[in-house]
C-alpha cells in the first residue's frame, strides 16, 4: 500500500510528454525490426524442439539414473523455453509482423494445459489492458489471494501462503482455471452457460491430450523405463510450473509496485496508461541467461509498456526506459530473482493477515474496494 | 487392417507423442524438402543475366508436381524477416534432368522481393513455393508458325517455352531499352545462329516504343502465326486491339504480369467479403468500428492494439496503422489488427 502517490509530482503535460517519449522508443524498434530478429526466434524455436526431442530420447533410458537426471533437466528447460520465451511472446503477437503463419499469434499452440486462445483473452486482453486495477485485473493475486492492503481481508486469506504454494506446483492448471474464471463460473446458473461449457470442454480436451502425452504415451514408449519416465515428466512439469510461477510473481507482487482503483482509469490517456504500466510492474535483474529463461519477463516493465515488441529487444529498450524513469523521478522496481521472489512471498504472507491499524496521519490513496474472494485456482 | 488405416493410426500416435505440435514440426528440423512437407524449395544458385536481372536456380521439395512451359509459380521469400509472396514465370524447360527449376527475376525500382532476389539472395536459402499455375501455355498440337511478342521481363515465360518446345518456324520480336538490357541475349543469339529462331530486337531507347503497326514490316505473316505475347500493359492492349481489328483474336495468347495497382488514399470503400457488406470509411475510423457499424460480427479485444484479439485477413486494398501511419497492402497471408487500422483506399476485409 502506498501512503503517497509516487506520481503526484508529475503534471498532466509531463505525463503526455512521457507518453510521446515512450512512443518514440517503440517506433525506433519497429523501424529497425527485421531479419536478425526473425533469425533469433527461429533459432530459439529450433533449439527448443531439438532439446525436447533429445531429452525425450534420453528419457527412453531413464531407468539409468544419469539418463534420468540429464533427460529431466533437458525436458524442464525445454518446457520453460516453450512456455516463456516462445509461447508467451508469440501469443502476444510479438512475431506476427513476420507473416509466417506458423509463428503467429493466431495459430500457435503451446505445451500447456490452457488452450492458447483462452489464455490470450485473459492475459493479453484483461491483464495487459487493466494492469493492476483492482477488480479488473485478476492477475492481482489470481483472484485467490490478497496482495494489496486495499483489497478487503477475509478469513479465507489466512490460508493464502498455502494456496500460493499449491498454485506454484500446479501452475499450469491454475492458469487454465483462471482463464476459465472458475471461481465466478462454478455457481449453478453460470455453469450452464453454453459459452462457458464450450470453453471448459476445450480445456478438458487440452488437459487430456497433455496428460496422455506426458504421463501415458511417453512412459509407455520407454518400456522398462515406464516409471522413471513418468516421474521425469512429472518433475519437468513441476520445475516449469514453480519457475514460471516465481517469475510471474516477481512481475507485479514485489514491494514497491502500485495498484490502482477502478475509477482511476476512466478516460485514461495514452500517457496515463503508460504511467500505470510503469508503476504497476517490476523487473528482475540478472545475466543474459537469466533473461532468456524468464522469456524476458525479467523486463516486465518494458514488456508491459510494449507487449508486442519482440522479446529479444527488451534488453536494449530497458536502458532507454530506465533513463525515462530517472528523468521523471519515478521508482524503477528491480532486483535479483531471490530478492524479488522473497519480496513477493513476503507480501503474500503479510497480507494473509488483516491490515495493521494505520497511523492517523497515514491515509491510503486507494480506498478499499468491496470484493468477494474467489477461488479460481488449484 | 489396410495399410492406409495402419498408417493413419501410426500418424495419430505420432501426433499424440508430439502434441501440441505436429510431427511435421520436428521433421522440418531435419528434412524440410521431404515428400509430404509443405512445399518449399532451396535456392541453389543465382546467375546474373543483365545489370538488373538474375536467374535463380531452385531445387523444389519432393512434393513438386512439375510445370508446363509458360506457367508461373508463386514463391514466398523472407525479406528483412517478413514473408512476402510474388509470382514469377518459370524459365527452365520441363524436362530438366537434375530436377531443378529456374525463375528469372528483373529488379524493379522499389521492388522489395525482386531486388532481394537479384541482389541479395544466397544459395542455401529455403523459400516457400506454390504449385505452378497459369494458362499461358503452348497447345498440345504444334502450330505450324509461331510468333513470340515480348518486352522487358515479359520474355521470361516465353523463354520457358523456347527452351521446352522446338518449332519449325518461330519468330520473336522482343523490346528492351538497350541491347545489354535484353535478358537471355546470348542464348537467343545462339538459337538464331542455329537457325532455330528468327529474332528482331527493338531497342526502345533508340527506336522508341514499338508501334504495333510496324509488325506488318517486321513479321509480314504475323496474322497467320499463333502468337504468345507478354509484357507491359500498353503493349498488350495494343496487341489485343490489333489482332481483333484484323479478325484473328483467337491467335493471340497474352499474359498480364502486373497485378492491379493498389490505390492508397485517406479512407475508402471497405468490403467485408464474408458477409457481403460494403461501406464507406474515412481515414481515421478503425476498421473494427467500421465493421461493427455495418453490423458485421468482428472479433475484438482491448481496442488499443495490444491484445491481438482482432487480427483479420486483409484480402485486397491497403490500410493505414493509426499509430504509426504505416501502410499495409494486401498480400496472401496478410493479417491486420482492425482496432488500430483504418482504410487507406478501397479495401476488402475477410469478415
């Protein structure tokens, strides 16, 4: 919770100027986007496919412990690459400009139980448009947690460290449930809605295919290595889930990230929209390998400003964006992964309890909103 | 169980193994030109023909069905990372022993694909192919006398014919600005030396543009000849008129190269081809709003260009990106974001 609006020192003109400067950064990348970028994503895709193929091959012999370890590690990395640097970014339309029908937001399907089109709606459309707006952006605690003082406390929240842990382990199912807005849709009347039923069916189909592949077909192909292969795939999915959950938690939950009330986005200008993205996101600092394995979501701030720019460009864009943060005296929230993960978890644990009574001179800028807790995940 | 049923079961199993990808996604890593793959070709060589034209030697994938002399092929080339499709006449004979085919490309000013192919294409590059098509071809029964009337790169489909089928009596009239602009000049002169061809070169820089009435003087018996003509619209229009006026329009076969020119402007008539609705749009209203205003069910999302929920094929015409001012022209496979695009001239949206 913020006692003081960290953007209060900016005038309306300054905010619009900031918007124009960000637009200029975007235009520069678009004008320069070309062959090198296309070669990059193609290389990443073929590396991912090769790694997955080889790892699955090694796992055929996973009855031997070294093969198990090697295959499991390879498959975990391959699954992370598929979901993060490749899937997430292609589904954002970051590579649509290549006009390659195979690497396109309208055709891509990923190694994940949530069907791509449903995820695109809940993530690209709802989360990215209404970033951190209480009541509009379900990513704020995924609808099962309280991650800001301005969200109303409910005894249900006492268990949120546990919900968050379970959500991390089974994150892909959590996302699928989240995309279906299960919490809202499971009541009797909404459950029968034909549109919801069709979407639930699609999720069921996708889950069936994914489970069949990972937990039946591949183990069967391994013959005597059936059980080790099963365990390996389970482990790889678990690693991928915990990893992506951690990275994604770092995007909007660490201390210092702002949330917004619903009426604050009425008639929002482009400059204000940009400012909200800047204040509502947090980065992870680290090496190139680190950025790659997070699908460049370590550049969450840049990603939220320009969700459709190719991910390989976020690093260079970040330098310019950070300079703007300094110019306009705004707080660029970033830190190494362990620190950000700790910060995010700390917030989850802290807010599982009701707010401490505030000091009389400290008033929240965002009034608490009435909101029912929703169970959407796990 | 029949072998087809077996094979389809095996394929189903493979699909389960590779889900959510397809087996072909993995096979493409190893063998992109194999039978059953999407049709592709590999550029094996680029031979310069003139200062601004080059012949591209392509090894087509195993699924290639072959062509008939005079036909063209659409190829998809990645230029600056963007896949662009263009049609080029095949210039190789149909019975080439090594299975390669060639296209001959003339770089046109500001032509993205033609300049790329002539000046920058590298052997080893994979390109995308469609099967050859077009009815600018020779008949099954050989005509006694043939006339080829060509100009500029209009010579390319005719070269495919010349290399493929020999006739007893062939005359060619070809126009180019200067002698060194004549594509395949050496080969043509060799054919002349072997008495396989009578050739008239019209050099338009010195002789001026060919006046079709001069045909009487250049090829006195032109009206008796089965004629294939290819070149700029002006030449072809004049030829059509000339042949009609002399009562022999059935002897003339023409191929028009240049697709209709896209007219770009500020706003225009928007056609939603699936629903059959047509409305006038200005240059500032997003096509999403235009469509909804016309009662077309449009896919939509955030309405601010970030969620890509509204992407829709642009079948014809041009649109302007309202954020950047960039113009996008219709080409096969072009999808646009209707929420941030406005009509830039008449256009056709698949909805």
